[in-house]
């Protein structure tokens, strides 16, 4: 099992924002609701807004997440992450160099990498300093309908990299448990969390949190059971 405590990463819901689903005035309340529901990681993802808007929103989210004790990751933009003091950055395959992001953000930053369904991409990301690996899509996704499909078996195979593993792509409360049982340490959710209406976000987040409590090995450990999740941890 992955070294899940690497750089404060924990098993659970990985909430990813979307500017189409969350207009400017709804962003902070929605993320606050996800945090109340138990989200363990938040990613700020906005492909459309003006730079000044993204800067202010990222700053506001840093403050909100810091108060909750949850890391904030910036999607695709190491410079913005550096400017607002975010905890790290997530990069897709065409979004720049992990090594360059590490040089800019420092050793303490959390770096995530999109690996689709390809173990070779995961191996390369680990060499370049990724702290967690994201695989998918596992189900149809309205956010990235063009993303290639991934088979759930890749999650078990990717445990050899000893990194937390994130599943992404069309994840809902109905299909999340099977991905956790297949080996996902985090479920990255966009539409299944923020696309159901603002009044539902906290309830949905709590639902995902309960899935981990019911199905992730960490929550099944007893005092007499060796905790394999803590192997190979950073000091």
C-alpha cells in the first residue's frame, strides 16, 4: 500500500474545483462545505477566468484550506502556486515539467502527476519527483470527456511506486467504493461533488468520507494489525 502520509497526504476525498460548476461567488462556500464534509485535499482548477480573478481566488482558498488544515493544490500553474503560497501543484502530461516545478516550489511542495492508465508515465513521474500519482478516467467524465479510459487493475499494479494513488474520472458515491477496494488512496471528484447543487456538497463529501471509512485499509487496521501504510515514509 502507498506511503499515504507522505507530505501530509491522507486517504480520502480529493475535491477539485471547476469554474463552470462553481461561478465566482459560489467557489468559497462550496469548498468550505467540502472541507466540512471531510475533504483531505483540495485542488483549485480554473481554465477560463482572468489572471486577476484566479490570483484572488487562489489566495482566498489558501486561507480557507489552511484554517481547515487541508493542503491546497493548484492545477497546472506552478507560478501561481508559488505566488499565493499554495501547498503544491498538479501537472498533466502537457502542463510542464515536474522537475521544474520542484525547483520553483521547493522540496516541501506536494507535486501530483496525471498518469492516465499508463505505468510508464507513473514511473517517469516518480523519477521527476511526484508525490502522488493520478490515474483515470475510470468512468465517463463531463469535465474531460476526451480523457483516455483506464482499467481499475492499474491501481493494484501501481502500488509498487509507493506513492499515494488517486483515481479520477466520473467518480460518484455509487462507484467510489469499488475504486477504493481496487487500491485508490484518494478519489478526485469534480462533478460528483460540486455538480449536484450547493446545498448537497457537504452531504456528498460526507458520503465519500464514509466510503473510505468503510473500505480503505487504513480504517480497517486494528492495534494488532501491522499498518503497512506507514512503510517508507519520509521523516
